[in-house]
C-alpha cells in the first residue's frame, strides 16, 4: 500500500503544502473551519504524522528509551508499566528494550535508541558494570540509572534513582529477628550485583549486631529467577532443614523456594518462615501471600521519569542527582514466630 503523504493531503484539499503543515501544527494562521476540513481529510485518507521527520525539525520526539534486563521478570515488567504510565502523564512515550542480562548488550541498545532519536534513556540494571556503561553516554544523551545505588565516592558519576537496599536488608533482618528467629538463611545472594551487595550488607549488619551468624546460599546464575530459587531451595532442603527462617533476596527467588518446599513437604510458615524482597504482584496471590520488602515501584518510576524529563527539558551542568526511595515492609502470611521443634525432611 502507498503511504499517504502530506503532499497528497494538500492536493486533495486544494491548498498548499504550507497550509497543511500549519493546520497540523495548530498554527493560528489557519482558520478553524479550514483546520477541521483538513483533519477530516487526513482521517479519511489514513494520513499519520511522520513523527521522525517532525523530530528532525524541532529536535524533540517526546519518546524516552527504557532498557531492562528481562521483561519476563515480574519486577521489571511491573516497573516498566509504571514507567510508561507515568511517562504518558508527562506527554512522553516509551521505547522498550531488553538487555537479556548481558551488560555488553547495553551499549548496543543505547546506540540503537539514540539512533532512533529518543530524547533520553532510563537504564534499569543492578549490575556493577551498568554505571560505567551509562557514564560513557552521559554527555551524549540525558540518562538515568534505575536500580543500582550510587555513592559519593563512586568512580563513575551518573544520574540515578534507587531503592535504599541497605535499609531494606536491615529491615528484613529486623523483622525476622523481631519474630524470634535466630537461625536464618540468606538465599540468592549475587555478588556481581551492587543491589544484592547492599541488601546483603544491611541484613548482615543487623545479624552481627546481635552476635548472630548468617547462613548464605549464593546464586550462581545471572538473574534472580523463579527457577534459580527453586534450585537453591532444593539444595537447602536436601541438606535437612536447620534454619527457622529464609530471606530470599527477591520475590521471584521466594516463589521458587515455595515450589521446592512443596516437593519436600515443608510448610510455610509452620515449618519455616519465608520473606522476599520486591513486592511483585504474584506475592499477594491467595495461595502465596508472601511477606516481603516492597520496592515501591510507583515511587521509583515517578522519580526516574521526573528526573529524566527535567534533564531533557532543563539541561544543567550542576552535577549529578541521586534519588533514594525507602522500601516498605509488607506483612502477609509467610512469616511467623519459630516453632520449638524443627520438622524432619
């Protein structure tokens, strides 16, 4: 099918190309009657404004790029929806890309988004390498790192929005300790992720302040998936259940632990308490009711979009911004006070 052009509309309407352009841009030089007639012809002929061509004229597309590790991860899926929803409220659309957990993909995706004339980019990543990658582009395009915390001493300065993972880890430990747990397993720690490092350090600090040791099961995979949680859960339960509580570093890991516990006939929370981190939508399902540390995705999304839009619309050389969002404890039914006797696996 032949694409209808603005010149076709001008020919059908019997007016000049310039008149069509003014009518579509809302110029006061065109009467309301003429504008309505031109818009009706556009509708009948199926004409769509060439947003890319218009962006070359005004140097703005009102499109922002969003890069996430994996949209099948419930946390990133829900976060992406929050970002798109809030971006639209600020009159921006979102172009979504997946890095598939490989940091060497990020540079290619950044180049792809820049070549498609996006006004700015939000990079969602918790990996240490993401800061260095984004730093390379900070002079090329407005950008915000979402997910990884930044310190004042960081070698790579970038604009960032993150949840306070250290506070979240401490919050998780203090909640389980407050229930009376002392034998706690930290499941799913990924050393390659700065998010996991901070979460772990916050948890560990609370344990050490009470003179307690922490059993840690690391996750060797690139992502904190349900399948990884299932495998780590089976590994833990096959050794014989000695802890009274498990803190899963993410909700997806916790869902995998629930699956493994069911296979080993281990009841949650009667036999072992389980606490997650993220507050994905699945955590609230009736047969799961997972207690968790909520990342407050709406607040993260709003803060990231507002920061990026401010960088786009009001460029400044006043340094870098880092917005920290405090997490929240979400109590459901997967945690309880420890029983005096432990189950036999």
